[in-house]
C-alpha cells in the first residue's frame, strides 16, 4: 500500500524558513516524479515545485528563488526548503508522487505565515 506522509509544517513569521519532508512508502521510489502542491482556503490546489525521477526541477513563479525541492532516493524522501516565507505562502501543502499512469497524494501539512 502506498503512503506519503508529510511533516515539517507549522506557524512562522514572515521572512522565516521551514523545511517540509515527505516520506514515501512506495516501491521503486526513484522512478517516480515527486511534487509539492499547495491549496489555500477557497482556492484551487496548485503546483509549487516538482522534481523528476531524473532530478530536473521546476517551480511556480511565485516561489522561484525562495523554495528548493530535493529528493533523497536512499531515504525515499522528498524535501521542500522554504525560505523568506510570505503570508501568501499560507496553505495546506501536499506531497505528490506520479509515474504514468498513477499518482498518489499525501494528507497534507499546514503552513501558516503571519506578517
């Protein structure tokens, strides 16, 4: 059974940093593309950052230069380093694993940034 478990969320002040982790119980983790998405209240879930199985990354324009996604295939874990956090980064952050034709989601971890 596939499980994605996010951790590392919390409440911080603007300008501070957080690192999110997603531990994946999934076979052949290295073959999956991994992503972080977020959903703010009343808004759609959007892609924040993604790292492919080959290590290529892409980011939402709103987080470029502030967030860094990385993965440790030996630990079946993907990370999201978030620096210079802004109140608009407040959302529920979800981990995603995809390998065509399947995709899996975690339950989410809350990030709240106050001004």
